[in-house]
C-alpha cells in the first residue's frame, strides 16, 4: 500500500508509526513523500516505480489518515495520546512536536499509534495504560501511562521551559523504556518508521552549530552517553549502529569511541526496504568486474568516487539522483556505497547491482560499517569490527 497522508498535524507521526509496526515481518505500507531524503526529491516516487516494475507490487493508494488506520487496525492495539501543541528545537530552524515523538517511541514498543489528545477524527481505542514488554531480554513487562498529556507527568510541568520539559521526558524514558529497546541500534533525531520497526530508543538531541564540539551541551551529551553505555553493556565488544544525524557532525568520532558506527538516515520507508524479499541465493556480481584482459600497468591510477557513500540518505536517494541519469555508464565511475545499508536493505543492493553498467563500479567507503572512525574504536571492539567488515566486503 501507498499512504499519501494529508495535512493533519497527526498524519506524520501516525503514518510513520503504522509503517514501522505493519512492516515488521512483511512489506505492507509504503509512504510517499512523508519524510523524503534531502538529496533527491524523487526518491519515493522512483523506488515506487522500481517496486512496481521489478518487485511486481500492486499498490493501493490511501490518502486519508483515518482510512490508513482502519486499513491496518488488526495490527494496532490502541493509541498513545499526546499534546500536539508542544514543540522544541535544538537549534535555529528546527521545531518538532516532542510529545508526538515520545508517543511514537512508546507506540513502537506497544504496537500503538500516537494520536493527539482530543482528536476525534481517528477512530481508535484510547487506553489509560499500556504494557511495555521486553522483546530483547528477560525483564518483566511494565505498565505505563498511555496518556502523555496528563498534567501529573513531570514533563508537563508548565513552570519548566520547553527544553526542560523535553529533557524530563527523556529522563523518564531512559529509566523505563531504554532497558526494553533494541540493544544494538538507536535513533538520534526526528523519529522514523525505521526506528519504530526496529524498536529502537529514540532521542532528538543536538548542538546549535554544525562543527563546534561545545555547542552540544553537557546535559544533552550525558543522555546520549547513557544510551551508548546501554549498548556497550548489552552487547560487549560488538559494534552498535546509530541512525539519524549527529550535530555537530565531528562528534561522530565520539560515537565511534564508544564502539558505534553512524548512518545518516533522515528519511522514511526503511522499514519497507528492510523486509522486501529477494532471492536468497542472489549473487551480487558487478558488470564492471566481468571484463577480460585487464592488466595493471606501471602507472598511477586515480579513482573518482561519485558520492559520500557512507551517508544512508545518499545510498537510498540514488546517489543524489545521479544513478537515474541517462548519461550514467558513459564514463567509468566508482560509486561510493555503505555496505551496512546494503546488508540491511537487500532489495536496494539488488537494484544497484542489477542496473549497473560495465562502467559502474562500487567502492566501499573508508569503513564498510558506515560513517565511523576505526582508529578510535575501543580495542575491545576491533575484532568484531574487522570480522564484520571482512564479511561484508567478501560478500
């Protein structure tokens, strides 16, 4: 199905959450222009065409948010209600409905959807409490409020600033939800269907500037560190993965120092790409490697890499749209790819390999694990990083 959501303020978090829930074991909901990568404005439309032609998908278009909910009501257990009027931004130009993101995070752990308090358009059960199970461990399930707008919650203290209220929610979520979320992946920035599908912990924290380390306040850095320490404690010595975006960007090195690899993924439909089936015996052979008579000569070779291939948005967005150019293939080009993304989203890898010309080669970025700094990985994580890298590159 294709969901073309309307202008209602509830449409974005609902559609993303529904997609994350229903796409867990099969591709059921594809989102058109709900949250599209910045690097290529036709990303959703182009993948839709590819899935129609090569994936043999017959899409049904849904343009009403309540119809979307009713279409998938057997997958949805109820609603997490929230105050849609509350917004926050880490830097100039950013404004997100933080309580809506909180409701989506909780909804992803309970198979519920976020609905603004007082909304009567969406026909759905609105429980007072929900049960949060532990899908990744052995902890007992907990009962928590399904009504995030209640005045009794610490994050609804009107005497606090918008920032302090959002941080109060994060503190509660770190204590109660983090121990029941995915121990190998988390999401940093605006929530997406990918975070929901994978039951990741999500927090939307950033500094005020692109490059200055100190623009990320200590109070925010400490909360991100709590999540990274959780990853390290649950999977000692294993590389964990962070999705979304880091601001300031150089702090990606900080994530690597904890044993994490980063993936820029500010876009939707990754839950669909994750589960779309391909032939399990498919061999990824590059046309550019099939020539005969190749001989290395005694000269210097220069390879032009066509993209920042560690960026998930770039991989999903057809190399900024360049892959769709009618001129592609006229000159040899090494296309940068994030092999972790190809591993997570196999149909995407299938499309790139099957549509490549003899002049289209693929080159992994500096680390096939994503945007990472192996030189600052903890020594305890090096063996795992090396083995994962070797397996990806051999495949």
